[in-house]
C-alpha cells in the first residue's frame, strides 16, 4: 500500500503544489485583513488546493499516457512504465475530485455557498487543459489560467464574490507567470510535439522566438504585481514593492539560465527559481501586512 501511495504522489508531483498554493494563501491573507482570520477557512483552502491540483495532475497523466509512452523524455513516467495501473490512477482521480467537492462544503459553515457551487465548473476547467495541446498553441495560457484561479478562489472562499479587484490582478499575474515558465518547459519537447502534431509556442515559433514570448509574459507578470500595490491599497507598501523587485530579478535570472542553444538548466529554472518566487512573494506580503 505504501509504495502505491508513494507512486501516486510522485505521479502528481505532489511537492509542486508549492507553485500555486502560496499565491492562494497570498490572496487569503489579503482577504483576512478585511474579514478576520478563521482557522477552519485556512484548512478548507489547503484541502481544496491539494485535492484540486491532485485531480488535475492525475487526469493529465491519464489523458497524456499515450503521448508520454512515445516521448523519450516521459516514457519512464508511472503509467507508460507500468508502475501504476490505469484503473488505480482513475480511482485516485475520482477520490481526489470527490474530496475537493467535499472540502468546498466547509465554507457552508460561514454561509458562503459559492465554493461549493463553483467546485464542478472549476474541476472541469482544470481537466480540459489536458486536451488543449491537441488543438491550440495557447495551451500555456490555459494552464496559466488554471493556476490563476487559485487567488480568486481563495478570496471567494473567504469573502464571496465581493471586491474582486485584488484577487483578479493577482490571478492575472499568476496566469502570466505560469504561461511564461510553461513555455520554458515545452522547449524540451519541440521535436516530439511537431512529430506528434501537438501544439505549443516552441513547436510553432521555434525555441528562440518562444523564449522571447515567455519574457513578454513575465514582464506582464511584473506589471500586474506592481498593479496589485494599487488594487490592494492601502494594505501593501514599500516592503511589498521591494519583494516585486526581487521577483523581477529572479525572473531575469531564470531567463539567463535558459538559452536557445542550452536547455540543460530548464529544470533548475522551472522548479527552483519559480518555487523561490512563489514562496518569497507570499512571505513578503505576510511581512508587509504584519508591519
């Protein structure tokens, strides 16, 4: 049983929940600044984030298992390598989806039915991403929007659909951030994507042009993070803006790591630098609000 659980967690890259969760919590702490903190809401947000992402990742592995088996870079993943059965992953997916819906019911205790009402549309949106590479090179944007829902969802879970300027701006920043680094990641599969007739910005434009597009997405992210300073006024100040400058420098470092003729450091840029950005911005906002 334990090896199966470990394999399932590896399948969905559970540790990468780190990417979206800090932005959801950033939105949450801004909402709690206005509404007051409640531990049960924090538990609900954590459960929803974990189960929503686990559902989407497991479904993605199921949807892509045929392509993963043909791609040398991904042929060793759990499903194509036979380390997990399709039935086991389907069961895991359904359990995570049901757990996500059940977790949204926590907010009914605060007379807030919106998370529960929106749970199935959100899951549908997250799962559709797995098929977007089959018909559009803008699949990176869909993935960005999927993670960009997290700040908006966390805000609605606490305050309902009211005063949405701050979470919308933060969600837009997350969309741009994810779209940019997903273009980085897709550069590794340019040849395979073209051969398999899968769509991506690198496959369509080439690696050099794709990296320029990624840079534009990340520039827009920084602009939106600056915009959050005004959208969340008067709660963010100089400490937050210093954090945005640090995030911008980290993005520059990320673009320095990944070059058209050298993709060997894509994973370093993708996992390490982006993890620092997401956690770092969350901590900066917490410090700013506590100042």
